[in-house]
């Protein structure tokens, strides 16, 4: 009996401490951080958020920076030459190319030209994105540690290669909360590319809440059937009956919470209530009939196809208009180890026009200044060819040492190209930006000091940027 009593006391203590920690930053400390009554010194130093919302256009599989944004014209004269050892510097390779006898240089076959007043050099594969280059901040010196897809995209989305940490969207939901009473703070949209649609799978843990309360996880909208699973009532259940059931369940959950003091019970109550309200809000949000013909045309011919990237881009705009805090799009199909010229054309046809349309649409509606739009994948691709190289065909392996993303809105400097790689697009030679640096900068624009957005779990404080990250002030206004 004494042992049982001692265990009960330990459990209650753990629950109390856990509850205190969970309530700490989410309801008190971060409110002090973002909406404080500062001292005279703090008032002069307080950072006001430039952005309120995020749309993250994650290009799963890793787009080739060499064929899209990082132009290396000198490579044309080095076709099929071996990549110099002085450039590779013994850097690790994947198992897919480590057995190759040679690493032949594969220049892009696509044409580049400069665009806009900024003079950004962009591939012919991205004409619509190229046309809005004066609204974009290209970061050409991104780098990461992970060399394989699953740890790399996990790192990109959670700040750690190992699964189990909260996703970026979950951190934002936890830190800033929701502005909408009718929709979740964090929504996830998926699409399959036409380039290589059945490549790298995506797991729900990428938008999971990790050790944060489950109400902060992303809510996935489906590409067919009901937009959200289990949203509709069963046949014969009325709206009034549903309300009575929820009231009864909430009362039981509240009794259990008062006994156990487990904050996850409150998450359960909140999720039931959100699902009830979403029964009314979701059908409206996915109904595009009110959109003008000009708007639909802007997003391209696939905008009305549920589950297509174009459809998801327009849906993302509609979601943030209705105060959804974080919208995560994943577009699969960028893993081009062979037949890259053919496959990348399909991927760009999927994403180029809708991505540009989204930025233009937000700008015209006065939403871009307060919305961060990020486009990019988990790492880059090699200058050397994986497998056989011919004049019109090649593949590219994974390359974590450098890659390109772009960001629009939210106080990022428009018409900017930041960072530089060597002539082989293999190593960074100026202004490196690590994923932790990018995340620190994005949080900064949302009004958050990345060092203070923490959650205590298993005896230590965790954060999105772990113990790393520096705000890159040169790319923000």
C-alpha cells in the first residue's frame, strides 16, 4: 500500500509540474514576450511582429538549385569532366553514388536569364516565379546536416533529424495561438507532383505536435471525400443532438481533468469543440464558387482539381484570409536521381504558376506584408550526374552543402539574392544560412525571440532551433 501511495504522489507531482510548464510559456511567458507592459528600457527594444501568418510551400524531395535558381554558366564548358577533389573535399556521399567510379559534371540544359529590376537570374522552367522576382528574397546559401530524405525533411520541419519533436507549425500554434474560432491554427495540405509522384513518402509526424499538447498538431485536409476526416455526423444525428452529446462529453472530461490535472484532457475538449465549429466553416472554405474568373485563371488550369498544388495554393490564401495562423503545403515528386530533365519539367509545371499567383494574390489583397511565404525543399542536388550522363539527360544525387529557397512577404527584403556558392554550386563561399538560422529569422519576423520560445520536456528546455540559430538581419527590413 505504501508503494502504491508513493507512486500516486510521484504521478501527481509529475502532472502538476508538467501542467505548470505547459501553461508557462503558452499562456503567460509568451504573452509577456509578445504583448508585454514593458519597462522603459524594454519598450525601446521591443520587436513588433512584421508577420502574423505563414504559408510554407514545402517541395518534398529536394528541387535542383542548379536547374532552377543557382546559375553556373561556366559548367557548360566542363561537361563530363570529373568533379575536382578540391571541390568535393572528401565530403560524404549517399549510398546511391558512393560506388560510382566517376563524378561527371552535368551542366543544366535549361536556359537562364535575368528578370526585373533586381536582375534575379532564374531558369526558363520557372517563368511565372521569375516574373515576380522583385517581390522575392532568394537565399542561395542554405545548408543542412542531413543527407537522406527522411532525416532531412524531419530536420527542416522540426529542427531535429530524429522524429518526435514538434513541427514548425505546432510551435507557432503553441507560441502565438489561434486567431480563428472556426478553423484550426495549423492546417496541412498535400499534393503529388507529376514529375515523380510516387517518390518520397510523407508521414503525419512531420506536422505532429511532438511533446506539445495534441491540439497544436496540424489538421490535414484530404484531397478526396470529406475535406476533414470524421467531420460529418452519422446519419440520423441532428445538429442539436450533436451539441447535447458534446456538452455531456465535455462535462465528463472536465470532471476527469479536475481529478487528474492532465492538460491533454483540455486539448481533447478543445478539439471536440473545434470539430463542431468546423462542420460549418470547412464546407464554406473549400467552396471556390465566389472566386472570380480572373483569380481562378491566375492560379492555372488545375486550380479546381482537389488535391492539386494549384488548388491547395488558392485554398491556402482562403485559409489565411480567415485567420488560420500556419498553412503547410507539401508537394511531392522532386527526387530526381535520373531522368531529371523530364521529371523536373513536370514539377515546375505543377508549381510555378500557382506559387507566383499566390504571392501576387496576397499582395493585391494587402495580405503579403503580414504573411510569410516560404518555398523550398529539404536539401539541394549535386552538380555531378548520378548514373549515365548524356547531352540531354542526367540525374542528380542529394546535396546538403548548399541549396536555394525563396521567401516573400513578412518583412523579408524583396528583390534580393542572398548568399553565394562556388562555380560548381557545391560549396558556399559567402553568407551561409543554416536551417536553424532561417527558422530563427522567420520567428523573429513573427515577433518571437527563438531563444525564448521553449518547452520543458523530460528535464530540459526544448526549442525549434535547439541551441543554435542566428537571425539573419541582412535579409529583413
